[in-house]
C-alpha cells in the first residue's frame, strides 16, 4: 500500500491570482468551477474567512472546470483570466460567482462591460482562446495535486478534506494563522 | 489452502487488499445488459480498477465524474479505466448516461461483490465495495493500490503517478 498525502504540486507563484499579502502565514488555494453550485456556496464562505482573517490570509483561485457536467465552465474560466490580463480578475471572479445561472457568452460580454474591461481586447482574447492554456495548466496541476471535485481547497499546500462550510474551514485556517 | 488457513489469513472483519506485486485476479463482469468486460482483454496495457461504493453520489465532480474529465490523460498513457461497484447494469446505465461517462462501469452484482472480495476490498458489514484503486500493468500484475477512507474521494494524483512509474 502506498501512502497518500495529497499536496499542491504546482507552487503558488506569479502565474496565480492572489488576494491578500504574499507573506501571510496562511495560504488558501481553491480549485473551482464557476458553474458549480457548491463552488458558488463556497464563494460566500471564502469571502467570510477573508474578512475574519484579514492580512493573515492569502487566497489563491485556480480553475478546475468540469466540462462534462458544466458546459459553461470553460468559457467562464477563460473570461476570468481574460479579465485578469486587464487587471480585473477578482472583479470578474465575483461577478461570475454572483451570476452562476447566467454564463452564456453574451452574459460574459455584459460582465466584461460592467467591470470596465476593454471589450475589444476581451472579445479578441475570448475568440482566440488566449487563456485556454492557462486554464488547462490550472486543471492539470489540480489533477496532479489530488483535486477530488469542486471546490477543493489546499491550506498551506496540504489538501483540506473537511467541509466547505464556514466553521470547519475557518477552524482549519486559524490553526495555521 | 485449507479452510482453517484461509480463516487465519483473512479475518472476517477487515479484508486485506491484494498487495503490490500480486497477479490481478481475472474477472468477467457485465458492463451493459448485453455486454461483458474481462480483465484479460486488456493484457499489454495498463488497467485502472476503480472500486467505488455506489452510483449516484450527490456531489459535483464526484469520483467517477472526475475520472471522466481526466480520461484523456489516462488514454495518453494507453491505460484503460474500469469503474466497479455492486450496482446492477441498469443502474450503471442510467448513472453513466446522466453523467455522460465515457468509460465502462462494471456490475459486481451477482454473486454480489465477488470481484471486490477477490481483490480484498469488499465491506461485508455495508454490502458495498471499498473506495479502492488498483493500477495493473500490461502483464496483469498489481503495481499500485490505494484504499481511501470511504467518504473521501481520493482524486487522481496517485493513479497518474503510478502510471508515470510504469512508463519509466
């Protein structure tokens, strides 16, 4: 029998989107899917733990689109990355999770306008799938790190196996902070 | 082996999964109402056996759904993925259709759990299989295995690492 202790294989780096200070004692990495209802619920939980922990927490989001069950997830992930290229990743990220029922391409374009993107550049990036490789790289890193569904969290590099509700997650984070 | 020895080696409660290096017991199980899949058909290629407790797990990207997304990676390594549970073929058919699964789900239904038992991963008390993974090489030898706590989806990292090692 092999031992099995899933750890993040791709370290957090400049390729990632981060909220919170780089030197925070706790780093929470989420692998998520914008069309996944469980991730939608977890979005509120993550907001709450960020508020509670403040500068003690750095939050990283990576894409893990489950395309078979969520046909809009890939484009939504690309849209967030395209917004990221214009410095608005988190604005788009929040929009997508707040509007999980409306993720058609036309909706993504509307959100691009609402968060103040250069829509010409956004359209071009979406049409050329400029960020599909980045999303794939996120996915593959998750696959190699023991992501076992969405959302999957890693706390300081170690897979978190508890529930995605506020209390257990906050508890796990506070033990590290 | 006499019956007494069998009892001594295999206590009634905790079944012991077959060890790495053991030959993988052959089997032939139904994958649909009119088709069967036998392990020996895949000689020469790696096989991933994924025993799981039951169809219809309620979460997004449950274990079988996750493996379905990762299937292209397994295919790149020329590996065949087989899901196995004690559910019947009609149940598997409905589940695979609803989740759009593109790999066979085998019904270890009659005699119930016989294949899981032969791999040492049947839970007598619950009447379901463990959440257990086996990677079998092209010669039919078990090269990696993992039994996850029943409630924890083990993900795919261990399988991928085991397939990498086969290719080295």
